[in-house]
């Protein structure tokens, strides 16, 4: 009877080692080789470089705002076909690149034909804002999300 328990214990240890080696090997393989093809496809669909160009009827402009050191980012001819716009505005000031973006929540443009977003060209902290001086142009990068959830991309530089 003792030999039987000893044999069962040895078989169990060998089985656990085998499972551990196979599981560890798979984890190492996935780390070295990368994600599976289904995970890669999903990431490619979300990549900005694979987004469709925006509909040519959409008009984007940047104009001076009535507020100091502020621009208006205007997106028009939406024709109520879009639900959201994510934006990023970047610019150079004193040799450093700065930027402003919509964060994790796109602008809500549901049932709108036009969106106007004021963008302050400066840094604010605790209600104290310091303007960035000497900005002569801005780069605008938009992701438009239509009512079906499809995304398209628009990028352009604008003098100000």
C-alpha cells in the first residue's frame, strides 16, 4: 500500500511539473512572439494609421477667438452624421512642443452640423493660466466618429 501512495505521489509531481513547463513555455512564447492574430487585427483596427480619411464635405478651420491667446477650432458640414470628435492641437513655442487634446471623452456632436471648440494656447493650473507666446501655427489632428461608430481621421497644419 505504501508503494502505491508513493507511486501516486510521483505521478502527481511529474504531472504538475509537465503542466508547469508547458504553461510556462506558452507564456514565454506569447511574450517573445507577440499577440495572437485576432489580437493583432483588433489593434490594427484601432490604430490611427488605419483610419479612413474624413469625408471631403467636412470643413475644418482655425480662427482667432475673441479671448486672448485662444483659437476656435471649427468643424462644419457634419450634416448630423457624427456623434463625436476627438481632437489634438499641437504647436511649438520657445523651442518646445505643447498640445491640447479632448482627453478620454470626445466632443459630443450628436445632431449637430457644426462644432466650435475654444482652445487656449497656454498652461493652466489651479485657475492660473500662463499663455504660450510666439505661436505661429498649429497642427490639428481629429478623429471623427460617425453615428454607426466608424472612425475617420483628419490632419492639417494651420497658420494663426
